């Protein structure tokens, strides 16, 4: 009916299916420390956004702890003296107060399940938004000076970071996070009242030199390119602002020729309802 | 086996968790006396699991010391809302032990450990005589299927990754992952661990 309706063949993504299977079955292995360091990092990133999983892991940890305490053995004489002496000379870590601490991040359950989108309560949004905005300002300035006059770039960077901050602090800001097909994790903060979203990703697979990641908004108003992503170290990208967001839009991520395409080409690595 | 309550380690008493949590809270504020009390409650368990995984006595002692010092250093990070204090401590201990084992996995080392890790369950059995807690854990391990039990003991006491466990047992990795999870759920229920 609508000629600009997204072509389902091209954007049908297995990505919803990924949620239960891959990550969740790792809960046992993770609680047993039976995973590689790389898997551990990946799974912990997942845990930070999945309260249910974090709770399950916590309860499984209670079980593994009992396997551990059952092995209790009197430690060698002299150990206590050495530990106490060493403690007296060791500075303690301060408690976490900022939201940048991983423990604190793990306690932001409302931020979402695997792309379950949930509204941020205002205060949380403001607090977290402020933190992200600081990061964003820094990042935008750094990314902005690649070409053109520095002055102009800085102006643009500042405008863009103001837009980003506006989305992050909007009352209806919603944050979603989830896996990118082929590797990586994407995080989206969107605000319909601001008609915009902020996109960041980490761990994206490197593409051949002649290709790049391109973001799209796809919906009743048609398919609009948001722009090419520049990939930093370890596959990080963004924050990128996508304005012109409308109800019914989806966000899509594809790999395209470095100059960009007029239409997204399969495979679609990310396709999220906004 | 029911009349051996006096030999049970003090840290296992129900309710000890909240005391320990409170003491860790004091440790976070630099309270040396509280750290002394915490040491008494956790040192044997930390040394036990580190020794079980690492085996080498000198390295075990070194890692145990690191873990206990980490408890001192990071006490402020303990969050009672996210689990029991003992689970927090044992997570630190087990992870350190496993990391140590994996970082020094030289050929000879691995061969030696493969030979010894083939019998972790028997060792549990043999260590189990003296306390109700050990008896309880042994009984719950016994309630698992063989594959579940082997997956859990090879991983937890042997320090193997699920991939290594899968190849030791000759089963697909997916199977091992689900067995580990199922096994821990059953253990949790059998041991009467309170859900968080």
C-alpha cells in the first residue's frame, strides 16, 4: 500500500531471536567462571542491560559460593599477619558515586532488556544524561576536526553536541541497547518529542577499507540515510545524532560502499522499532 | 552425621551473612578490627577454593593473600542488594584462582592438571567428612545427573572453560552450557539458597 514501506525481505532480521539463546544460556558458565575473558566481557555488557539475567547470575553465584565454602581449609600460619600488614599499607578504593562505575551501571535496570525499551524516569535520565553529555561533548569535539576549517568544525560539533544533549535530557528519552548482527553492541537514546535519536556502538566488526557502516531511518515517511559512521578503535562509533525521527520509524544499520548508498543493501545488521 | 554440628565452620551459620555484610561495611570505612573479624570468617573458604583450583601450595597462598587484600581494598564495592557477602567473596576468590591458572597454562602444567582434574568429584567426596555443610553440598551434587555434575565440578574445581569441559567430556559446547546452568539451578534449590 505504501510504496516506501520497507521491503520485508531485505530487513527481516534474525536479531530478535538472538536475545534468549546466545547470551542467556551463558549464565551458568559465567557463574562458574567457565568462560574466556572475551566472553566474560561480552556477557557482562549484556548483564548491565538485563536485570533478569543479573538476578539469575546472582542467585547462581550463591550456589557456586557454596561449592567453594565446602572446600574450606585452614590457611597456612602467618598468612593472617601478612594480609593484615599488607592491608595497613594499602589504600582502599572509594565507594562508587558516579554513574560511570560499572557497578552503578549494572544497577540501572530500567535502562532496558535486550532492546526492551523503557522510559527513563526523569531524574535518572538527567543524571545519566549529564554524564553522557560530557562524554559526548568531548567526543564530538575530537571527531569534528577531521577536515574543513577547525572553526567551522568546532561550531558544527558544538551544535551537534547540543542536539545530542537535548535528546539525552528529554523527559521522554528512552534508552535501548542490543546486539548488532555480525558483532558489537548498539545503544540508542531516542526522544520523540525532540524528533531525534542518539546512536552509539561498540565492538563493531571492522569492514574492508572501501566499505563503511551506514545508518538509516526507515518508516512510513520513507527510507532516509542518517549518515556513514566513522569507526574508532575497537569498533566504537558515535555518538551520532539522527534527526527527523517520526513515529513508526525503524533504525537500520547496513554495510555500504564508503561513499554511502541511496538505498540500504542487505544484510541489515540492525533493525529496531523506535 | 547429624550430630556433628560443633565441627561446622562458624561462617556457615544462618544469619552469619548479615553480620559479615555489616562487617564488610565497616571494613569499607577502614576499620581494621572489622577486617580482622572478616578475615576469620572468610580466610578458610578463600584458601580452600583457591587451593582446590590452583593446587600449587605456594601459588595458592599468594593468590589467597591477593584475594583477602582485594576484600580490604574493594569492600566499598560490596553491595548487599546484589547478593550475599560470601558469594561476593567467593566470586573474587574463584575468579582470581581461575585467572591465575589460565595465565600460567604451560604445557606441562596443563598435562598435570588434566590428570588431576579428572577426579575432582572424588576429592570433594573425600573432603566431605567433617561438616554438615560439606555433607549437604555432596548430597546436592549427588542429586545431579552425571553430565551436570561433571560439567560443574570440572568447571568450578578444575578451572576449565565450558569449551574445555566439552572436549574433556566429548559433548557439544551447547550441551555443556545448558547443563551448567541447569545444574546450578538445581544446586541452588537443593542447597536452599535464598533467591535474591
